C-alpha cells in the first residue's frame, strides 16, 4: 500500500470553501482503512453509485472519502443560494462515497408529485433528477414598533452641544433629493447583501421523485451559544455539572425543625386591704387555669 498527499483542484475548491487536501491510498491487495471525523457527534453515510444516478453533496465538509476508478467528485456552484451555501460537490460514475454530517442522518425518499422544503444547512446530499431544488423564501411579517419620544432635557443638551449652523445644514440636506437617493441606494445595497451573502429566510424546495439525505443538526455552535456562554462554560470547574443536574432532578427536602414551645409564665398581683401588693408567679398556664 502507498499513501500520498494529493491536491484536488485547490483554486476552485478554496474559492468555494471545499477541502482540497486529501490522502490518496493505492494498494495492489485488499486493505482496510479506518476514517474518522473531528467531532464525535456526527453520523456516517455510505453512497453506492452504480452509474445510473448522480449525487450532489450539498455540505462542504460532508465528503470524507471515496473509492472507484470511474467515480469523480467535481466542485460546483449553487448560484441560487447565498455565499455560505455555494460550495457543492457533484458525484458521478461508479463507486462508494463516505459522507458525514452532524447529528443523525435521515434518508428521505420523495415520490412523484411530493414536495418538501428544507433549510440548506440540514441538506447533506440529494440525487440529481430533472427537478432541481429551487430557492424558496418565506413571507416576512412586519411589526410596527413605536419609537418613544426623546425627552426635552436631552434635546436641549444636544442643541447646546451642536452648533446651529450644523443642525440647520443637516435638516436642509434631509429634505433634498440627493440625500433621499443615497439613502435609497444604501437600503437596497443592504437588502441585497443580506439576501446574497447571509441569506434572508432562504430555504430549498425539493420535488420528487428524489432521494435526500437530511441531518438533524445543521446549526453552528456560535448560532446556539453566545460568547458569554462559552466563557462561562470554560470557567466552570470540573464536576459541577453532574451535581447541578442531580440537584435539579432529585432536590433534597430540608426538614424544618419546629422550635420547642417554652412554658408560658403568669405573674399575679394581689392587693390586700392595707394597700400592700404581693406578686405571685405560676410555673405553667394550665396550672393557673386549674386554680381559677
């Protein structure tokens, strides 16, 4: 067996964000190779390509290994999606391809006339048919938010800090056609940037007959955890999490100790005929009641 480091179209793959550095293994006798991923929370899938059906690997890092003399992976651009989902790999020929995706991978088989809408980050691979997946956008809902009025004290302070000439100049510029045209161009540029680069509620609509490999986890860690959450997890001491989970599932009920009742003492004052006052003390309230 011979193992060499090979580069596969580095310029095209680097532009699309697809890995281009692979280890090529050639052997004249049957051998066994073990492959793995960096993350333990991934699932492997093996594609059997018989030459009649081609596949498209939608995720950039999904393709791990492949074998077959006629199997050729080719990078392609999915221009209908945003830049984050441009990198696709087209598989044609005969052979085996090993794919990996985060979470659990599900095999969806669509029949003739069936449709499904999926998020691009959850689509691992799909078969090439006459119906290509089309970009699908959800309708947006606008909420009218009322902006609170600025207090008069802040207005007076800002008026004192800003000269009258500058304030009059900006107020006059806002009413001109040049200012409105520049604002309209910047707003259109921001909208186009969101749709093309980051995506604006963008999904993929598939139409059968088609076979789709879908992963259950498509979000990134930074989309779920903020920087403060990561720092808090890093600063937490080892062994604290199991104790917290145990306390949350099996809370300990503290027995409330009732204080012992102290005996109530009664002081009785008796006034005699000669005007003298005597005080008597009883040890218990029950004894005083019996005497009376």
